[in-house]
C-alpha cells in the first residue's frame, strides 16, 4: 500500500500469530473498538486508532468528537473501487439459462470488458468510484448459514445482518459495499439453496444441464439438507465493510456531504438528529420568533432614535 509513501505490506496491519491472520471471520469479528496498540507491539492493529490514537486530529477538536459515533473510514474512504478498477455490486441468478436461437451460450460484456451476462450465471452489475452506503455497526454480524430458516419477511433478505444502532455505545456509522443478488431458495422449506453447478453433462450440474431443480436436488442432498423440489428466487443483500482504499486527507469527505438537507451521504440513516439534515419544528419556530423579535426591537430602536433626533433639531431651530 502506497509504494511511494509508507509502503505497507498486508501483515503490517494483519498481524499473524500461530498461523492465524488478524481479520474478520465468523467466530471472532475484527476489532472495532477505540483501542490503542503501538505499531511495534504484537497486538491487533486493524483499528485506525491502533496507530493514530483516540484523538487523531491535532488541530480540529470537533472532528475528534465525531469519532464517538463516526468510524474513521466513513470520512477517509470517500469512495471505493477507485482508480479505474470495478467492483461487482449485483448478481441475478434468476436470469441464467438463456441461449441464442441456435442454442449457443450468450456472453455479454460492457465497454470496460466486465461480464454483464452469461448463460451460466445470469445478469451482473459492476460499478466504479462508488460512494459507500452507511449503517450503524458495532463490529458484529449475524450470518445466515446454509440450512437456516428464512424467518424475516424483510426484503431484500440480509445474508449478514449488521449489529448496532444509535443507542449502542459501541456502534458507529460505518461505510459498506452492499452486494445485491437474486438467489435460488426453497419456498416450502424456506431456506437458501446450494445448487450443484460444475460437472459433466448428464450429471445434473447446472452449468451443463441448466435444470435448477436437478441441480438443487443434488446440491442439497450432498449438503445433507432437505429440499422440497421447488425452486424460486429471492432478493438478497450482503454487507462488506469498507476499510481499505483510504484516500489522502485532502480528499476526505467534506462536512456538507453529510450535513445537508437533501441528497446527503447519510440521508437514509434515520433514528437520530443530524445538524444540517434534520429539522426540529419547535426549534425552527423558536428561531423565527427570536428573529422577528430582534427585527422588531431594531425597528423600534431606530424609530425612537429618529423621533429623538427630530425633536432635538426642532428645539434648536426654535
């Protein structure tokens, strides 16, 4: 990272102990606390505070206060997939299985060479220079695993629901890439399906036989999970925390990008009062009343001064 500058390797932050690399995995989330670890020690160094400390802004105390509720990445990773690279943001499996009139596979790419449709995989969407989406996050996630029943009626289905909200003292506003998909699921068993994809023709593998029912029957049987024989598709969302691609400080997110009435970065993050974005009608009304009283007082003062000045002039002439 930053070959011309600090020239960090991956292991500078992702410290390795007994063949375990510090990072995010199911049983132990990556640290998200305001911890401090000197770069020379053997501690975790995945939090920004590990090297920058709890008060990183030497000349702006207001920004230091932001770190109580705003993750460093929210300001210092203004966009991801920068510099001419693309990231996949959508994948619709339900549109797979289409062919040309003569039975050949359809393969489409966009002008940048990204695969946007394939008969094997369906439609895909790519993006570059993307503004992250923001959510409250305390470092924990609740994962939907194979075989888990789909309990929620919320759509899209969250494959890894984020933990934390405004009232959570450990939660902060964090930037995410959201990978949106349309995946096969069993409408009777209410579980996601694990289709058998790759194999020889005639084995039921989807990428050669293009039969969702056969592919899912084999895949679920191999996984030791029940399958009703019905295949449908469900919208899904998966959240990817954004930590890499830190921009130079001069390109960090500007205050007005969040603190504005409409079309701000935090427009969809509700449940708390954000100055510049939100309105409190009582406070607005009080402000207008005070402004009106101030103008009235100024006019009254100016009027009295005018009357007093006129009387002195009349008195001098007489």
